[in-house]
């Protein structure tokens, strides 16, 4: 599925922003300055507890690689503020308006992978009143979600490389274990990935979709079929998957996946990559549509051979929740918004709680072919309960109060 973005012209300036809106990026009276030192294996932040208001992170790169600095929300997924492309021996500044709450700081040497030195960061005191126009609030939300998307794709690059190396080496046990974990980062931002022409087909198409469009079958699901060959043979009534791939074929397939994911990274990190407020709100519901689609996770067709659909299911829900939380305050601040966000808060919690009864990323999820039809119906009912109010999000965010 490919989503068409709403044409909401919101300019995103090259400054760091917080959840409440844009803040000037120069020092001013009442600003709290925090020193950050990024190294190859550390991210020192002092102080790590401050009072709400305007914060100015002075980030110094003492490592050998270009680095990034992030302030993450309590869920460690949403990016509240970030500054990137800090060359060795140089400094850059992140300035934004901080509301009370629990956060995390992390640095990312090389600008790929999960980052180093992740540590709690606390903002105390009272909420700060902000008089922001829609344009400012939209710009803040877009900047936050753009940074989140870039981070997920950067982590995908690292995970895909590890997965591809195991597959090429013939370490099938490790490759099978890495397969669903690697896909998490893709599934969280899938509608965004689908905007880039043929990259999603190359990375994530299943055999029937590739055949229908006359494309070579590559990517995750082609490798999945090879790793779970017996299941693929049994499941494929047309006998399109019968023989194991040779080492040379494996290497070509793995290298192609790495190259395609790197191309996605390059696209997302290019100057031409621009999201709109509509991409965020429509992307949230689009992620739930990915679950319920006839070839999606709910019917068990996404990972038809490995039966790891619940990993993708949870990641889609996580991604939808991050998109929602990015614009939650905007929605809540408009007429009728309090009731909608209360409903969405409750339904997201219920959806994640239900999925949690089937496992977790850390402990593993139940194989989806072991989930009964009655249990799938329960998942579908909760997905519907979440999808209905989420479908109202775009209209609420764009409402003129």
C-alpha cells in the first residue's frame, strides 16, 4: 500500500525543536546549558536533571567519527530533539523548550546503529505555557517524526547487515533468530518507506505481489522462503519455491537487500526528504491497515513461512503509536480533542496489552500458526477498536478551533 500525503505546507527549519514548539537557537536569559561529550563509546551529559524551560545542549564530539545526539521520550522511541552531523573536534547546539518529564539521552557515533551511552534525563518543575500557532506546532511535530524515521532506518541498516552476514555464512539458526528482530525497524515506518518508488517492492514484497507486477522477487521474504524452505514448499500450492538457493545465490540476494536498505537510508537522509503533518497522521492509520490487509499480519500472510507475524504486528502498532503521540498535544488542544486522545490512549494500551499476552521482542512471540482463529478474532476486534478513533486523527489535528 502506498499512501498519498496531504498537502499541508509546513516549513521545517534546520533547528532543534521540542514537543511544545519552536524555540530560538541562540542563548537567552533563563536558558539552562547542558554539556554533552560524545566519544566512540560514551555520551556524557551534565547535569542530567534540570528544571523545565529552555534548554541548550552544547554537544562536543571528542570521537573520531561524525556523531549525533538525541533526546528521547520515556518510551525511547519518540525523538524529542536531535542534532546531527557533528564532525570530530567540533560542537553543535540543540535548543528547545522542555516540559517536565522523564527522558533519555544517547549519542550515535557514525550516525548508524542503536547509539551509545544511553542514560536517563529528568526535567522537573512546572509545565511551561506556550503560545504556538498551528504552523509552529506542525513544524515541531514534523521535525520530531522526521528524526524518528531517520533513526529507525539507521538502525535497520545495522540490523540488516548483521542478518545478511549470517545468511551468507550459512548460519541459518542465527539468521532465523535475526529475521523478525531485523524487520522491527522497517515495520515501524513502513508507510514512509513505501513512498520511495521501487524500494519497498525490492525490500518487502511477497512472491504473489512480485509476480503480479512482473518484478524479480528479492528482499526479506525471498530470504524467508529459503530459511524456512520446508514450510515454503508446503505453503506454496503453485510450487514456486522448491529448491534451496546456492551459496552464490544467497550472497547475491543478501547483498541486494543490504544495498536496497542503504538506498532507503540515503533517501531518508537526503535534503529532498520532506514529510508533512498528513504523512504523520495518515501514516499512523496506514500502519494499522498494513496489519489488517488480506496479505497482512492479521490473516497470517505477511510472514507465511516463518510465522513471525506477531513481531511485525507489534512493530506496526508501535509505529502508529509514535506517530499519534507526535501529534497528540495538537489534537488534544482543539475542540473535542480531549475525548479523542483519551480514547486513543486507552485503545493503544489495550492493543499492546493484548499483544503482550503472546510474548515480546525480548522473550519471543508465539508462532502465528499457533494462534487460533478465536484468538485472531480477538486481535481483530481490538484492532478495530483502535482503528476507528485513529481514523479521526487527521481531521482533529487539522481542525480550526
